[in-house]
């Protein structure tokens, strides 16, 4: 993140009215919105400027939102919030897998968007310095941002990594959904269970030998999740 007092956010969306509303709220929080209406101009602006966070709509004229996320992720780890009217679990998974840090579906309240922005920025600024740890066939190197399974590097999204870190810091202890939402995703005033569940499913696909029958990342019904130091 650049070292200036004001947060600068690139918003790529084809709805000027919505962009104006978000911009007005953001200004009150000492944030500046740079607005672009299509993928081409959005990417051009991204390549020419230094932004603290990117907001990208899925449906855009020209280059689509998912394509933009892919292109940005090839060269940058800047936080990305994807917004979309597409609310199916498969769409959310696609967005997160491509590298978006968060996904919010339309219609949404502007205050929620601002809260998501603040959450992403807090998590980007925070650094955790725990040492190298291992459980079973999983090796965790947080200082490098790396996780290995069977000595093979597994690529996690920033949110997946933070969720895993919270579970790892509480190994063999049940972590409530609320704690995961707050500590890993930064949500305080609202819950988005679908987003959390999607991240957990993606983590299992990447880390478990059989994601449908997990041995390490377990669901504790109506309570939360637990990372086990030994196979269950």
C-alpha cells in the first residue's frame, strides 16, 4: 500500500449512479474513488497508477470483471473486492478462485461496501510473525505466505490464507463462525455465511486428500470449524 494519508480506490463499474454514491460515502472516510466505466480504461488506469484497493464489477462492457482480476493477479497482490448481481455459489467460487479477496452481491447497501473496504485494508496492513509450523502432510510458512501439501506448494488466495492462519493459531480448538468472520475476514456488523463457507470449501479442495471427507479442517455443526493436528 502506498504511503499517503488518503486511501485511493479504483472502481471499475458501468453504473455511474452507484459509483457516485459509493464515492460520496468513501469521501467521508478519507478515501478517494477513481471511477472507470469499462474494463479497458480500468486496466489502463491500474497500470498507470498506484491504488490501495480495487473494486470490480463482474459484468462489464469489453473485458469482463473476472478477466481483469486475472490480469491484475499476474502482477499484483492489491486487495480486490468483486461486486456482482450473480449470486450463485459457483459464481462466488469462480470469483474467489481467480484471486478476488471478497465478493459482494447486488443489491447491497453502500455502508456494507465501505465496511468491506475497511476490512480488506485492515487485513492488508496487518502482519503476523508466527514461526514455521507443520501438521500431518501440511507445512505452513506464514512468513513467506506459503503452504505446502506433500511438499508441493499450494496457492491460496489472501482470504484462504488468513482463515487457515486463524485456524492454525487455534489448532485443535473449535473456532466459532463469528470469530473466523471477524479475525480472518474482518466482519463485525454483518455476517456472510456463504462467503465463509465458500472459502472453507476451497481450502479443503486444496489441502485435503479427499475434500468431501476432510481429516484436518472439520465442521463443528452450529458452532464453527476446527483444524486438527492429527487426522480425525
